C-alpha cells in the first residue's frame, strides 16, 4: 500500500532529525520502500514536509513513528494515485463496486 507521512519539526530539533534521517536508510525495515520525500520551502519554524512510502506491513508505520520519536510529529495517511481514486469513486457512485466487504470478500 502507498502512504503519505506528513511531518513537522522545529529548528531546535533539526540536527537530531538530520542524524535520524541519515541513519534511517540502515534502520528501515526491508518491507519499507521509500518512494519520495519532500520538504516545504518558504517556512522557517516549524519545518514541514512529506514522505511517500510503500509497505504491506502495518508494523513499518509504527517503526517509522517510534524511530523518529519526539523529534518529528508525523501524520501518516493511506494514499493512492489520482486516476485510481477517480476510477474507484466512479465505480462506487455507479454502484458497480460494494462500499465494503466482509473478511471473506463478500459484498456487505
């Protein structure tokens, strides 16, 4: 699954954040795939950005949050590309796809 992790930190914590980021490449679980990361320009404090990543292991999200600890505030959300989201929304609106499925995959 694809995720967006919006982050926020302060200038006072920047050295610790940079050190943690440089070490994350080694600390990251094997199932965690970094797709992209961006920092927002034009703001001084707080510093904000986004990490785009893929994983099929929910534990990777906990690992990311615990790894950065108090140095970064993270808001992690499931994401999809826009075209897939539009197609899925149209299917739901047109009634060709159920709103939910049970554990056996049946429409509910």
